[in-house]
C-alpha cells in the first residue's frame, strides 16, 4: 500500500518535470533561430531552416568556415547535389560553398503554394541572412539563374560581390511579341503534359536526350549522369515541379537584369537544346550593366557535368578576378 506522503511526493515530482519540459519546449522554440545560427557557425556541413511561411529548406555548407563564400542555386527539377562537382572543387581551394534545395525540391519540404520566383528569391535571402553571408559569389544554373536575378533585384547585393548565370533562363524563355526568339508555349505545355502522364519517364527522356546532348550523333551517354538526374527529379514534389515549369518559362526577368550593377558572369553552351543561347545568355548580357559573356562551343545545357573541369576553372578565375 502506498502512503499519502509517497503519493504527494510523486505528484510534486511529476508536476515539476512537466513544468521543466514545458519551459524547455518554450525556450527551444524561441531560441530556434539563434540555435540554427550558432550551429551553422560551429561548422555544420548541412542543415535545415524554416521559412517565414513555414517551409523547411535543406542546405549544404561545405569547406572552411573562414573561407570566401560561394553560393549556388540549382536548376529544375534538381537539387543542390547537381552542384557537387563545383562545390567540392572550390571547397578544396579554400572556399566556403553553400547550396540549398529549393522549396519543393530535394530534401526540402513540399508546400502546395509559393512555387514561384518571388518565394524562391525570398527563401534564398533568408538562407543568406541566417548564415550571415558577406561578399559572396552567387551562381545560378538554369532555373537557378532566374532565382539569382530575382534575388538581386528584390533584395539587393549587400551580401553579394559577384554573381553568375550558368545555362540560365533569363531574361525570358517564353516566346512573346516582345520576345520573338523565345520558345512557343506549346513546348512548355508539352512538358506539363508529360509530367502529368508519366513524370518518371519524362525525366528519363530529358536526361538521356537533350539535357546533356546525348541525342546528338556520336554522343556517348553516361548512364550515371542519367540516373543521377532522374533520381534528383523524382526526389522533388510533383506539384512543385509542375508549378515550377510556369515559373521558369513565363517569368520575365528583363527588369531584374537591368537593376543589377555588380559584375556578372554569363556562361552558356551554344548547343543548349533546353535553354537556347540567343534568347538567354546573349540577350541577358546585353541587359546587364557589367557582364562577361563566355560561350562554350558545342556545349549542352547540362555543362556543369559534361564540362565540369572547364567550368570549375572558369568559376574560380571569375571569383578571383
């Protein structure tokens, strides 16, 4: 039989434990942003943060903590893994390299709404604020180039010293009366239809064909590249990648590019079957105030893999220059 004194003691201990747990939970919630900053500063190589509208974003943070910072933004429907060759190379050169999985892609959560360039740019801004990035170089590939342009236009260049558009979509992919060199809406409607019909097969077809120019005569396809591209695409949310087709194809970045004043590298392959060079890199370079246009003869859209050694050297030279 348990004594009344034992019961009272047990109740007091339970009450105290509950109070401590509640206080700890409250403290943990209020201290979360500070804890995230402290953890990042302590040398964490990856992590997550929550955006102001409740989306969890995954990011990588490689290389020495005190190194010059280089930030990367990936293409559709990929994630930060698509930049791993550049991140590893530059980290080995003493740079701190950072890349995130865009909302709805990779290891980030899959929100139903907000799959547009304004939200993408705001997520990037929150990441750079969280990590307190300064004087960084910022590079965007394909859709990521649109994110970079919108970020610089929307949030300014206080944290960014130089930036680059690699095989990027700006100023506008869609053919319009004002942009006759763009691609017809039927192209993007076809991608949407393929996504709804069989997203997995669509990604295989893109990766094994025009993305790396494996459909060109004499090409030697890499099954590894194809598999990696497909895997990254299938990690992304179906709704998010579907909505992103509109975001990367119909967003007009003309006004964004005109506002950018920092040095910009505009690098593109002249055999890009995904984002044709004339309406993209060549047009973007004319709109930017301080652009360096670099063209890779015969290179495909996916030159971050097919031409990674040359690209790595060119990125390093641009950062140092």
